[in-house]
């Protein structure tokens, strides 16, 4: 009963309130304080010493990415670049291929190392124009973006630069290419199953749910932007991100970062973020140089893009704060203790533990970090004793945290719906199927294969 009151009740109320459309900025701290109250923790100390530091830490870490991603997306929309790409894709693939085109665009960007938050900002204008051309329902756009950005490229495909694929490496001594066979099969299940489901929904949507015409289609009367101009900024993000992360920044002497005055961190903690900030900045400058004369009011576009970053950023930060409060509760310690005794072997136990923790925190990386910090050494020791390849542990834990993490209170889900201007009631159902239900099926398939054939 104590666990139900102090942990599940606040979590359930948070999910319910977000789904019903209550502001996340209010719901997250209120439910965090409710959890503290039910656990007899001091309310004000919980707010100022646990909730707010977590919120502030997230804002400090990700403000540049949210800001640059939003500005980049707004420039792509107002310049007509997104419209040009949409028309190009429809002309080459046909309107019937709008769904796979959006999914593929998101997958290429995220597999290339672009943050899923940035992808959501950058691809939405493209998806909006593309879905208009194809007369598809607007409520399917978040699900299409989620399928391409939040699922198989995040947790399944070998070599993915996603943080969820990087966290297990120091715990298990593996690489980003751990268990590539398991990852590829799980990725095919996620991508194929998600596309089939969304295609089915697209066929049965009623005509009145078709998305309205994007603002660029209504207002842009100038010369059609050449396709090379629309593609160049996206390619710049790819190329600059890779070059900065692999060639430029690793050759720079960053030893000064170990000094406490600079955070006392290793270069590996910041190089990835720096590379993405640099890549987005270069892409924005290139886009401004190419389309400045095509923009009616460049400063208004930049202003609107900057403002568009704030609400998604603070919504997500508030949910991170909720996770920080919940993870400090005694009841959360009981959950950790319970997951250590899960039956079914080391792989099944690790999968159950990581899935549960990701669902409770609403974060794949957060749930994985908690699970591996507390249980990683034990699972590795057990796996070696049982002859289980650590590569299988890596891939299973990555897959496990890529399912229940996308429940309604997940920060990326809230951000995506905020960008699209849709409520949970309007658009979360398809997201749940492609980002929660189908990834869980892929995880179960990977567990069966790993049990039979090991890591491959």
C-alpha cells in the first residue's frame, strides 16, 4: 500500500493529467510534491533541493540544442525549403509514400547523430507540408516522427550514436555495434510493424481529419526554391556533426576540462554536444545566407523560432524534475530491490528491470542509468557465470528501455505533441502503438532469439 500511494499514485495522476491536457509545467511539480508528501519527505526541500536542480540541470545541458533546433525548423518552414522537399519527395515517390518518407527522414537524421529533439523540430515542417500534399491526417505526424526517431534508430540498429546505445558500453565492455543481428531483427520488427500500422490508420481516417494547409503553402508566392538549396542545410548538419565529432574536436587539446573550474569532466562528456551545436549553427548560417532574401521578415522568423523552443524545453525539464524526485523516494528503492529478483534468467531479469525503471521515470536514458548503476555489475557477473555474451546484455537493455519510456509523461512525447500543436487525446494513441507496443514485441522477439542463439 505504501508503494501504491507514494509512487504509483503520483505517477498515475501525472499520466492522467498530461493525457487530459493539463499543463505539464504545473502537473509535474505538483505530482512530485504529492509524492514527497505521501512519503513524508519535506515539501520545500524536495522542491528546491531535488526538483529544481534537476530542472535546471536539464535546461543548462539542452537549451542550445532546443534553441538551435527550433530556429532551424522555423527557417526551413518560412523559407519554403520544407515545402520544396515535400514536393520533391511526393513527385519522386508519390503521395502514397508520404508516411515512409517522413519515417525515413527521421531515421536518417537520428542515425546520423542528430538529437531526436532537433529532428522533431526540423522534420515537422517537412512532414506538415508532405502530409498536406498527400491528404493525410495531421494526427499521424507525431507517430510517424516518433517511429523514425524514437524507436529502431535509438535502441536497435548497431552503431547508432544515440545515448541509449552508448550508456551500456562502459558497464559491459561493449561497443555501439554490440549484438548486431539481434539489433537488426528488432529494428526490422519496429520499422516494419510501425509502417504497416500507420498505413492502416491512413486508409481509414475520415476526410475531415486531413491536415490543414501549412502556412508556407498559403503565404509563399515567390519562386520555387531549388531542391539543392533545401537539401544543403540538412546535409550540412550531417557532415558538420560527423566532422566535428570525429575529426576536429578529438584533435583539440581539451585537457583543461579536467579542472574543476571547467566542470571537471572528460572530453567525451562534451564533444558530442559541442559537435551538434556547431553543426546546427553552421546549418542555420548557411540557410540564412541562402534564403535571407526569400524571407519576408527574417527577424520575425528568428524570433518565432526562438520562442518555439521554450515551452518544449521547460515541459521536458519539468518531467526530468519529477523523475529526480521519484527516484529519491524510499519506494523507488523498493522497486530496485524487487527487480533484482526477477525470474527468467539474466537477460529477462535485466529487460524487466530496465523496462520498469524507464516507465517509472519516463526516460529511456534515465531508467537505463538507474538500472545499470544499481544492477549492472551484478547482471554482468551473473551473465559471465552463465556463459551469456555481454553484447547480448547491451542490446537487450537498450531495447528494453526503448518501450515503456514513451508513456504519456515522456519528455520527448510531450515535446513532439507541443511542436505539432496537438493534445495527447488527439495524437497519443498512434504514438503508443509505434513507440511502446511494437518495441515491446521487438524486445520479446530479441529475448527469444538471444536465449536460443546468444548474441549474433
